[in-house]
C-alpha cells in the first residue's frame, strides 16, 4: 500500500516538472527571448546589398543669406557646415563634396539645417549687394515699374514666377519718311495752271463717282491705331517688389497694408485713410536677351502686364498675338447689322461708370 502511494507522489512531481518546462518554453517563444543555454545558428539568408554612399557638404546649422562661410565654421564640436554621407543614387545636382570649395564663399539664399549645400546657393565673394546674391547663374536683375493691376493686385512675392504680356498700338507710316500717313501733297507742275497751284493738303485716293466725276477722297479724321497684345518674356523670377533696402533701413511694404496690432494690445488708433503706392519697382531675374526686350518695351511706352504662374509651372507656352480679327474669328463674333432703329440714349462707351483708381482712399476698418 505504501509503495502505491510512493509511485503516485512521484508521478505528480514529474507531472509538475513537465508542466513548468512546457510553460517556460511557451513563454520564451512568445516574448522572443532565447534560452540562455541555447545556441543561435545563423542560416544563409538573402544578403542585403550595401547602398553606395558619398560624402557631401550639408548645413549643420541654419545659414542666413549674406553669411560668409569660413574655415572655422567647419571645425569644432558644433560646426555650421560639415560633410555627411549621402546615398549616391539620390545625390542632388550641384552638390559639393570638397570643403575647400566653400571657404570664403557667400550664402545667396537662406539654407536650413540639414539641407545639402549646392553650388548655386553660394556666391564667389563677400563683396557686392544683397540683390546680387539672389540672382541665379546666367541671369541678370532687371527692374521695371508696376502698378496695382499690372502686378496681380500686389500679390507678387519674391520667389514667384511671372509671364509678361505687352500691348501696343500700330499705325501705318510712310516707309521713307517714317511719318504717319496720309502724306501731305502740293502741286508744282505745271506751274502756270491755277488748279495745280491751288492743290495742297493730305493725299487720299482717287475714285470715280456714279456721275462720272473723278474725286480725291481724303480721311475725315486721323488714322486709328490698331491694338495688338502678345506674351513675351516667360518664366521670369520675381526677386523683389519695392525698393531694395539700404543697410540699416527698414523695409517698406509697397502694398501699404498696415500691420495688425499685437495680440492682447488694444488698438486705440482712429480709422485712417490707407496710403498705397500707385507705382512700385519690381525686380526680375531674366536672361540678358529678355532684359533687353523689357528695356525696349519700356522705352517704346508699351503697356506691360505681369501674370502670375502657378506653383511648379515652369513650362513655356506658344501663344498667338491677340488682335481684333483674332477675337472676331476665335469667338465667332459677328459685326452687328445696320438697322433703321437704335437704343436711346445712345451708347458711345462700354467702360464701367465708376472705375477704381489708385487715388481712391481705402479706409481701414
């Protein structure tokens, strides 16, 4: 009897030991832990290819426009500029790899921390104006006057890209005299003919009337110019709207919008008339050829309007010149028939009765 009890107790102990072992095994499998006595055997898996790296120069700190990079800025525990490994297949165009190439160079534009420093971001030396640092390589800065509507209602900001629309009037001229037609005529021969001596005035065209008379038709008014509009310079970079500030001078907003009062501070000023500039200078970065085109258009007193491009739109579009004939043909406009009746009072102009002008005051509420 005692032997039977001994075997039962021994079986229970062995069962408990087995349950503890199974529980420990399951626990180690779920937690990802390996038993301390187990040996890890590495199998032959798919080798991970190494990505080729290249050392390029990056900004370790924010670099402000106009800052000159010195050799000391690349040393120390907290350098402003340093070399950093970069995947070779994603290396940006113009990235620099030699620190000696950036010494004594001037930062053209603000460079945030962590951004690769490109050759186009640096100027050759510390001398010159701030404006020259912002002009891309191969371009020149050109300034022209703009107004409220020709500048997209003062929406243009540095970094925008614009196209230039030009409109002007054409008249017929005498090719040799380079004067507006019609020419003035005077008869000298035969000198003894009174009719010849009395002939003087603007030249017209000879026509035969139904009764057989030969008459000289002359214009009843001066020549009417013909309007044409066309897109000229495209994808021009806006560098600045307004005057470039001199060192130590405060910048002026050409739109004339007053800054909002600080939060928590009561605005005790009375509503006043806002003073806005009617004309402001605009500086563009264009090619040398485009700069000459813009200068010619200004000297020729043409009407110049800037149109704002959408973000990321850098393509060039072929456009057709817009004339009266183009409008009539493209939009199926027909000349109205001459009728034996009309509207009273007569309409001689299609302009708005009240048009906003630059001189109209704007009251800030």
